[in-house]
């Protein structure tokens, strides 16, 4: 989920904690728990700072190790331990339980959007992305804001948040069945479907879809139960025998992209001074473009034994002009 939703979820868990008799009876413990749930609901996203280094590092590691099973356990014990240093009079057990729940909830809700997490590490490094809740869901966020307002106006926080989370749980069930119906529709129209990537939008009745078959990729949109295919591409396997492609695959930006993207196509274009290898994620079609890409420009003028990566890039770019602006300075610096 987005940062704002994680914050309000932390506040909500602090209110829900008042159902715990120990928290309800001890104002100091309540304050400690509220801090713990807010911090705990944010902690796994500390890897956002990796974006300051470069896109490749961020893409490869965001929602990776910080959302793994060992990390969840580490956040769950370290955050309440730090708070306890400043409030040793409170019950550490209750502080730990509610803070740990906040960390678990953060990772749990993240697995339901299209971006996903590596929540099963170290047992599996695959990305878990069930793709039926938008990264920012206005209904979930609005329910939390309404709850916070009601709490400030004097509503009983424990029972109120229990009711709100019951409604949200029903909403998750509804969205699950929405996606299941969409998957059924896709299987009715396509044979030999290998993979379906769904990306819910802010609008309940509109979904982005990317379908993989042995021969083609299909990118489309589903609205009110009707599916429209917008683009179709040949499913061309990566040619590992091509020296230029092999060289591109050694680049850190390309590696980061491939470690994250489950459905992509690649293309090559030839220029006077270099050959460009471009990988294109098919999940994020926007206004007729695919903004999440990885590119490597390879100097192949001196033979297969002397291939050189002139420059590379991975990230979200919404116009070709901006993409070339990001690449051009790097090319000039190599000249």
C-alpha cells in the first residue's frame, strides 16, 4: 500500500489496541502502543531510501529483504524494545504484541497489490503479488480517515475499529472474487494461458491486464466485465546466443529489471554507434505507452570480443524524450 494508508493503519491499530484490557487500563502503555503501531506500520518501507542511490538498487531491493520473514521478526522485536527503553514501566508483552501485529499487517496488505513483495524470503525469492487491491485504494483510505475523525469526536475506538476492519475484510473478499471472475473471463477467451498479471485501478470496475501465452503477449483493459485487448506482441524468448544480448544481461540495470518484472518483452534497435537492447514491462500500460523499462546501449563496433556497455537505465519514464534525456548525458560522458 501507499505510505499514507500505512500511516492511518498504524493509527487504527493503536485504537484497536484499546480492546486489550491492559492497554485500556494504562495510559502510558496506550501511548507506547500507539507509537509502536505507527512506527511498526512504516518500518518495512525503510528501504525507500535506496532510491537515493539509484533506480536499479531500489527496484531490486524495495519490498524485498525488509518485507521478509526474518525482517518482520526483527522489526517486531527491535521497535518495541527501543520504545521500552524510554518507558520501562509498561508491559513489554502487550507492547510487543501490538507492534508486531502492525509490522505483520504492513507486509500482509502489500502482497495484494500488483507490485507485491518478497514476503516468503528466505524460503522463496519470488515476488508475491496477488493483484486485486490498488496500491492506493480510496475506499480503504477513506474508511480509515472516517474512523480517525470519529475517534476524535468521541467514538469508542476499540469497537469502532473492529467494525471498520470487518468491513475492510469483506471488501478484500469482494475484490478477490472480482479478480477470480476476471481470470475466468480471460480463460474463456484465450487458450493455453501461461500467466495473468492483473493491476486494479482506483476505479472499481476497471482493471489492467497482461496475458502470457506460449506464442503471444496480450495487454488489455477490463471494464464492467468486458475485456478489450489493446496491444498484442509476439512472445519472443531472450536470445541468449546473441553476444549483444548476453552483454546487456550483465548490466546492473537490466538485472534489476528482470529480477522484478514477471511479464515483459524485449526488442533490439540498431544505431550507428551502438545497439540498444530494451526490456519493457507490460503491466503498466499508460496512455498507449509502457513507462517501466530497462535499456542497455552496447558499443559493438569493435567485434564480439570487445563489446562495451556505453550506458544503461531502468525506471519509470513516461515519454521517449525524457528517456533519451536520461541516456544522452551518459553517452556523451563516454565519448
